[in-house]
C-alpha cells in the first residue's frame, strides 16, 4: 500500500479552555435510557468519559453536580458513583468539599504516561503478530482503508473513531486479558492527548503513513517492525501533546 499525501491529520479539534462544565444546549449529554437500573452509574461514567476524551470537558474543569444532574436527568447518587469510577481511572480528581475536577496532567505525567502506553502497545503488537487470527488482521486492514477514506472526506469524527478502533483491535488481537486491562486503564488517562495535534499537513500525512505501515507489518506478522512503528507513532503523539500543553501554559490566562 502507498500513502496518499492528501490525507488528513491524526488529530482531534483543539480542546476548549479549562473552566466550568459547559451548559449550552448544543453540547447536552444524552440522557441515560430508562430502566438502566444497576448499570446507571456505569452509563453515566461512560458518557462523561467520552466527553473528557473528546475534550468537551477540558483538563482542570470542575464538573458541576447540579448542572450535570439536570442535563442527564439523574440524581446525585449515581453521578457521584460515576465520578468515583472515573477517579479510579485517573480521569477525575475528587476533592473534599470541592467536588470533582477533570485531571490536568503535567509535562512529567504526560511523558511517563506515553512511555508506559508505548510499551504496552508495542507488546500488544508483538503478541498480535503471533496470535491474531487472519480475520482479525483483515478487519484491521479494512479499518485502515476506512481511515484513509475519512481523511479524503475531511471527516474528523469518523477518522477519530476509526483510529481508536484500530488501536483497540490491535490490543484485543494480542489475546492477553491482563495486558488489555492495563492498556485500557492507561489509555483512558491520555486518550484525549493522543489525538491533540496542531502539526502541519506533512506531519499529518506521516501519521497516516504510519498506520498504513502498521497494517502492512501486521499482515506480514513482522513483530519487530510493527512494534517499532507503534513506538515511534506514540512518541510523535507524545511530542505533539507536550507541545500543546506547553502552548496552553505559555498563553496568558483569562482574567475574567
């Protein structure tokens, strides 16, 4: 496969500035389905997790209980249980008498997190080359074609979902339950940072070529090559995340 130089970036739109939970109707969360019962806290946690990953709730933002209860149509009990789930994942910090706040990772936190996730994904790559079924490999290659198509259409939401799905499926193809648990726990903390990028088109194209090369290496079951590409891919994501965080820290704060 050859890369297409017109492809779009491995990126998400820039996250909003840190602050209170947005309350505009355009970003209202879908209400949990009636009868969710015992799964209600998990449902709420899932909705909040996705918004944190997408950058709707920025790092450092306080999660207003009353506003979220109104938007979700739930009481404070399941919402607080959802906060505890997210706190255990490292996405939210709960402070006595101050409520929940989205965790804002520092430079050292980001660097360490990407080092760990890079090691976990490289291990998944090696095991996937050994253990993935032909059907799993074919599905990852098909998703890579979908990613290329979403680039051509300038469809960032679809590209983002497909990109996440590819990394998820490589992790699953390793067929190691413990490794998958560790990956999920670490990945949730930095998922929003993995796709933050203000790079130029050349670097965006490079990210797409890396995914094409990953699919080729997996098809060939070349463990060394695939693990190496993944490590380099995530190192570039780390550099982009650090650059983004440094730019936010250097920008003057809003005095209002």
